[in-house]
C-alpha cells in the first residue's frame, strides 16, 4: 500500500465500528467460515486501505444455504403475519437506534459522505417499517362466477425460497428493500451482498437476529466470485424467485438461468435517465433538482441524471448556475466534516469515468468545471459539468456512474422527448416545467417507470420503484412491492 498522510488514513472510530461486524457466512442461524477457508479484502475507497476481510463463499456454502432455506420454508410460511410484522418493526427500531454506527460503517466501506449515509440508513429502515405494516394486510378475494353457480375464492401464499442479490452503491437500503417484503410475505432467503460493500449487509444480519428472525429464514454468503454462489442457487430447483439489482448484462444472464426452473423474477437494472429543463422552468429549482439527481451517491446510482437536456434559450444560464454549484462542492473522505462528495467505489470506476469525459472532450465538449482527478489517495473524481456534448459521445449511451453532468441543448418538446426515449433503458426521467399541461403530456410520453416532476428525487419506500425496457421487471416498494413475493391461489367451489 502507498504511504498516506494522517488525514488520509481511516479513522480509529471507523475501524472500531467495522470491527463490530461479523464477517463470516451466515447459514441456519450460525456464523462460520467459508468451506474453503478463503477470505477477501474490503477497502476504504477514500484511503485505499484494507479495513476488513470477509469469508469468501463458494459452491459448497451456497448449497448449504439454499438447502437450509428450502427446509425452513414451510414452517416459516405458517408463521402468523403479526409475528413477521413485529420482527420487521423491531428491526426498524434497532436500525434507527444504531443509525450513527451503521452510517459510519457504510461510509468507510463505500465512501458516501456521513450525512448521506445516515440518510440511507433511515431510508433502509423505512422499508422494514413499511413492510411490517404490509405483512398483516395480505388479502384475498371472494366473488361469484357469472352464472352464480360457483364461488371464486382467491388467496395469496409466499412464493417460496428467494435468491436476493444486491449492488454496492446502496449497501443497506438495497438489502432491506428485498428482505423486508420477503419476510413480510413469509419467504425464506439466500442473500449475496456485493463484495465491494458487504459490511453494511452483514451488520444487518445481527440486527435481524436480535429482532427475532428464526434460524434459516435468512442465509447469507458473500463471495468474490458471484457466479460461484448465485449459479448454484439458480440451478438448485429449490429457489422459486430471484430478486436482483445491478447491471442489465448480469440481469439478462440471471433471467436466462431463471427460465430453466420458471422462477419468478424481479430485476432492477441499469438506467440512462434524461433530465429535461424546459424554457419556462424555475431554473433555481431545476439546478437544485440536477444537483440532487446527479450528485446523490457521487452519481453512482441507476437513478442518476445521465443526460441533461436543456432548452437552448436557458442553456447558458443553467450551465453557469450548475457549474457554480458543483464547483463549490467539497471533495474528500466521507467521514470527515464538511465533505460533500466522497470517492467512487473502486479504481475501475474511476478509470471509466475519466475515459467517458476524455471521449466527450475529444468530440468537442467544453469542461465548465471539474474534468479531472484530485491529486490525493483514494478513488476521487471532481464534480464535472460538460457543455456542447456531442450526442454520439460514449457518456450519452452508457451509464456514467460518477459525478459528471453532460448537457445537450434542444429546441422543441417533440425533439427532446425523442432524444430522451432514444435508449434501451427506461428507469426514470426528470422534467422541469411550470406548464401544467406539458408536465403531464411529457410524463406520459417518457418511456420510463418513474418520473421526477420538478424534483430530483423519486425513491421512497411507499412508492413502486422500477423501470421498463432494459431497466428491468417488477416493482420494489409501495403497495405492490410485497406482491412480487406472493403467488395467487384460486379455489373454485360450488355454491350450495
């Protein structure tokens, strides 16, 4: 490792928080080592230091985990809804009690500034509170056939053991968004957190155990090689559902595997979000929205504003205001006071962002602010605004996953809608206008699963999160979130 100055080292408080996390496999209620005995390193992306090692699971661990989930499923499904509800509610309370500690763990392994990490902890906890309430509201229906001769009785049952796979960018919330409805519905689980940020997920396991989750309901295997664990789960014939958040390429491979056993599938995949600023927009509000939609999580979010389309008549003013705002942001270790922008997750991500910016500049883009890496240890990139971006630039067709805001002018509503929809993805779109008719017209026209209308934030546990086209299948959160973990059963009975 390179020699760092004191201010570029992981703090003792952060190391102490990380040290409280169990870092083994968790199968049938027991912590243990991987069958191979292997472990992998977890880095602090702000300092490039190793902060922990985690059990590196493989096929043998995966098999034990899925067999446990299958064996426990029937008993867990029979658990009263109120009992499942109260487990989730106790877990919510425990997460909120430990918000500061969990946020510090998250910041240390992932990089986001502490205030943002605390916000994610609260957001993550809310999924448990939301689904604790949904657990006791799983309903059914009873009607008559049209001829009045038979009763139609519809009930809902847990789909069965679930494969849960989460990404590194929201390491706690992506877990609770899947685990919450699975518990509420009565499903057992096998869970693989991201290898870049496993510690937040592992800390969550002990909270669920303390909240009363029975042994075998949740089984966790971390691994450096995802296919060595997830592929055996998908091929087992035991798992009945897969819920995945990550890249479209990996999602397609999982769907191919799911097809072999006709598994229920929820896929929250990539995004290429358009951010549209019309000529009548409140520009200050639009700049606030752009900062929120672009800079949340250092731009490492599938919901991040990827392509900023700005009406030609307000381009200069909007560009200037956005560059001024982003240029004032403080870049540094997320655990230090005053930091606005933390590091990217890994060196590979940093190289990719620089590649995208260099390509755009080579094609004629102007750097309004940023455009380079700070000279310091860690995987940092300066907040960047690019104007005059060629539509053929790589960053217009690929997820940027970094703090880079490329802007393209437009002149008409039809033109910008066509450009916004010219992508395989369709997760979220943002638009800023004070014209009521236009707001609904464009919202309807955008080929996305979610729209931010005069706001840069759409995520909320009470809302159905998900996209269309290559951005995925199914929805997480909201009233429909639990439906992804339930099967409908129809009983026909003669009317007597």
